[in-house]
């Protein structure tokens, strides 16, 4: 199936509210963000309405997998970074997780001593 890689290249500041809503619906919101979407008429129409703010490339690939259930999501690993700043967020999340584990271990040791 053909997919479309849509990348925001211009800011939505000063654009019409409908165009900003279309960018949100395309899961864009910052310059440089990209998303791969299925090549369907409704996606093409959305892209056409904001063509002055985005670039589009056709890529070959499979459609994204359907959303998993909530129970499966808890066991699944975090998605790979895909946009600017996501790498920093991933590092921050890892640091928070390690801090949480250290705190739990410290609390567990304190409970064993008492």
C-alpha cells in the first residue's frame, strides 16, 4: 500500500483556525514533525488544504498496525523517537524511571529495617 510522509515545513502562526485544526488532525504541530499516513482521498484532501505549510512524499510501506488493547500497551516498549526533541524526552523518561527504581529500592530497604 502506498503511504504518504507528511512533514510540516512552515509555522501555523497566522494561519486560519481551520488550517491549524487540519495540522492537528494530521498529527503535526511543529516545524519538522513528520508522520506517515495512508494514501486515502480524505488524507489527500487534508494535505491539499494545508499544502502551503507541509511537504508530501509518497513512500512504499505497509499500513500502520491497528491500535492494541490497553493491556497489551502496558507491556509494549515505548515507540522509537520520531521527531525533534523526542530523543531528549526518551532520555528524560529513562532517567525518571531509574530514579523511581532507586527510590523504590530505598523505601524497600527502609521497610525491611523497621
